[in-house]
C-alpha cells in the first residue's frame, strides 16, 4: 500500500451549509470520477471524490461523520494526506451527453462537464432545496435543467422526471449519472429503454480503496477498483444495484 503524500490546504470554500471544498497542489494526473484516500491525522482515512482534476486539485466534502467533521475544521495551511487517485473514473463520452446529478452526485461529475463542449452537454441537477444547490458557476455554461424536491428553485419534483422530458425532446449519445442509487437505477432503466449507453458512479463503504478488504463489494465487483464508475452492461448484472448496500459492519441493508 502506498503511503499518503502530505499536502497543505491552499484554499477552502464553503459551498453550502454543510458542504466545503478544499484545494491543494498535487501533481498526479487524475481523471474525473476517480477518488483519493484522504488521511486526516489522528482521526481516519476516508475516500473522497475528486472535484477539481487540474493540477490545483480539490475535494468537496459533505459533513456527515467524525472524519468529515474534523476536515471541516481545517483551514488554509493545515496538512492532510493524499493517496491515489484510485478507481477507473469516467470514460470521456462522445457526442451529445446528458449528465444527471442528484445532490452531492455533482461532485465527481462537474470536472467532466467542464471538459465537454458546452453545446454537447445537457445537465440535469436535482437537490432537496435551493440552498443545497452548489457548483452552479461551474456548470452554468451548459444547458441546465434544475429540480428541487420542495420546488424552491427550478422544477418542483425529481431529477428523473426532467430526464424523461429531456429524452422525449432530444437525442443523446451518452448518459453520465451520479447521485442517490434509486435515482441512478431509474436513469439506467431509461437509458436501456432509449438505447443510450449509461455510465454511473457508485458509492459503497470503503476501507482500503485498493481491492483488498472486500468492504466495497457488490455482486462480485469491487467499487474501489473495478469502479466506482460502471457501464450499463455491468450495472445490469448487479442484482444489488439500487436495492441493497453493506454497512461498515458488513451487514447487507436495503437502500
Ligand atoms: S475498499 Fe477494500 S476492497 Fe474496496
């Protein structure tokens, strides 16, 4: 196992009430959709999607547990350890692309949206409320379709409903999605129905990040090593996709 490279946080940005971005210099090449193992001294090492993939890298973090709480308190100049990048990342799609992000699912997808010519990208972004929308400045050049569950901004309803409408109006060559797994399952089914290839980024509990501990296993695949991005054919073979996941204890629970 590689040792983490110690980097200094160069910039922090509050994105929403409980989401923050941390930028730092890290020279290894990273592809959108890959992740880092981020070591927080004295607390834990956790997987984090890479939100900025140029030389000035970034991770964008939702405060959900002990490690992210500790990370949230860090400031410019503080040190963190970085291993990676790990995982396969997205294959760069060709032609007209429909991006579908739900909530924090925009984190690994934003740098891929920035890579695609704006006339080729339509972005459906759904969040619970207006206050939970972020990265809007990064994606606004593409055609944007926004939904909120409570109707506080954009379409009042779910992102998957906007996707159905977009698929009725336009032809797409590819769909890229990341977000709640139930949403991604709906998007996969729509992709199959319309015969459009789908790439989806999955999230599972991870410990080692390199295919050894088995904690991220789903139906014979390791999300850390074989994924986190899977194509429609592989997703179609995963009986647990959109239905079950494993907790830290290894117990299989319904999503
Ligand atoms: S996190 Fe250990 S096998 Fe994937």
